[in-house]
C-alpha cells in the first residue's frame, strides 16, 4: 500500500473515531439533561428501554474505538492492510468497506466457519 493510500485510511479512521466520540458526548449530554424518572409507568418503561438500547449501542462503539486504535497502530507500524493470518495484502475494496479489517475475506470466512463449528459442538 502506498503512502497516499495509508494516509487516506488514517484520515478515514480518525474521522470515524471523532464521529463516535461526538455521538457519545451527545448521548451523555442528553442523559444529563433528561429526567430519568417519568411519572407514568408506561412512559418510564419505554424511556428505560430506549436508554438500554442506546447504552448497548454506545458499548459496541466503545469496542469499535479499540479496533480503530489498533488499526491506527498498524498504520504506524507498517502492518496495516496485511492479513494477520496469512500475511497477504487485504484488498482495498475490503478495507474501504471495513477499514478495521485484520484478515482477507478468505481468512475471515475460514475463521468464522471454525467459530461456528466450535460453538455447535
């Protein structure tokens, strides 16, 4: 991968990280502003369910931030864009679709098949 492509993915990852952090800050601000106790039980249940969904989404994004940080480290280390299993280059199309990818499509499919087989047994 050439330096221009690496910088493209670095900027893409940094923008993604910023978006996640901005969204998290917005969620925190809303949580601080809105009352947690609705007078009506149905409204309270609905509100709590909404917040539960929102907080689960934020937890997934927190995990995604770790993957983004790892991808940025791989760029710095010169390992970005190479499969961690086979050492082969990951296609630009795959990285465009999933900039945090660590495996080629074939390696990822083999990995997922093994996971399914081990969880079925």
